[in-house]
């Protein structure tokens, strides 16, 4: 755990009080043996599911803290929002149904099995796929985690998407953006 996508800040900077606080809030989740298995699953092409959750948790922490919301539960809920250990693309989903509806429920079951889940965390995990699913979050923290999830997915896919492009396309993008 060193940094997140789209940010220059690092979790090893001893002068960054927010980074230190964030690490303190999520460290037991990160260190858990079962949670470490998240590193074995690819998420959004070029990132692990572990890194994706870390990305979402960091932005949820920051946005909730600056909005005067429950940033601790938001960060912990965000860390656990995709806590499922299977690859749906390989047909490994344990129960039938649409992926967008099934994986938040599996993540919630895993979160409850290994950690304490309060009402805000429940909302952040269960409803993070809104509006792809019909049930809205019931807390502001839940909405923020849902938005952070989409924001990070964009950063993750955008970055890796460029990595996969041909040198000619990369050069063209460079000329346009310089
Ligand atoms: Fe998800
Ligand atoms: Fe996600």
C-alpha cells in the first residue's frame, strides 16, 4: 500500500497527516489474510481489485472528510465495496444473477464475516452500483462511495487504456494534449 491512481500523494510520507490517518483507518482490513487475496484478481484491465478498492477508499475518505461526513465508515465501506473473491468473467460467480447486483451482496457477506459493518458501511457496500442497480444509497457517504467508484474506474481504465494503444495513437494523443 503506497499510493493511489490519479494522486501524487503517497502513504509513506510521514508529513502527510491525512495519509497517516487514512492508513490507520483501513490498516486492519489491508492486513487481513482473506483481504490480501484481493491482490490475485484483476479489476478494470490493469489494476488489482485490492488497488481498485484502495483507490476508491482514499477518494471517499478525502471527499467525506472535507464534507463533514463520517469519513471513517466511508473509507472502511469503500475498502470493502468490492470484497468478492471470484472472477465473473471465468464463470466463477457463486450464485446466479446479474453481476452488478450479485457482487455487492457477496462483498457485504464477506465484510460481515471478517469485519464489523455499521449502517454507513452497509450502505456504501450494498448500494455502490447505483444507478446500474435500482436501489439508491440512503446516506451521503453511500452516494460519495458510489461516485468515487465511477471516478476511479475512469482513472483506471483511462490510464491503462492509453498503455494498450499503438505508438502512433500515443504520439497523436501526446501532440493534442501538449
Ligand atoms: Fe463493484
Ligand atoms: Fe468498485
